[in-house]
C-alpha cells in the first residue's frame, strides 16, 4: 500500500476490507458476514420489527438477534445469515465471473 503524509500524519489507503488490513484471520468471511448483518439490520428497521418478531420470522432465537445487533455474529454461519435475509423478504444473488486481476475477490453489493 502506498503511504502519504497528510498534516504530518502517515496515511495509507485501505484495501476495502478492514479485517484484512488489521490482519484478522478469516477476513473475507468476516467481511461477508458483516455485510449480511448490516442488510439484516436495515431490513428489520424497514419492516419495523422488534428483535422478538425478527427472531420468529428469521427462525432464530431472540438472544441470537440481540447478539447480532451488538456485532457478535460468530455463532451464525454465512448460510444462516443468508437464510435470515430470505425470510425477511430479500433475494440473494451470487454471481461468478472472471477476475480482472490474477486473484479474484468477493464483493457484496446491496441495493
């Protein structure tokens, strides 16, 4: 990464994955799960669901929803998070295409 100095402070542009930039193990997996949880939170707010109502609709316990809202989603797999989004009325599309670089990347696009 290229480093610049701004107002006397060394600054590096991030890679787009804060977990990888911090050296966290399983950075790609965490980035995906974080993106899914963000969308679940938006869906719950958009639907006006309480944690209890969201838990029933998603097929998980209210304590797991509470953990998720606090940022602890280690007990939920990517597949379970996708299932939760489906149960909240969201379609999930996975697209595979050749990469422009020698090593491909995982992207999450919400919209």
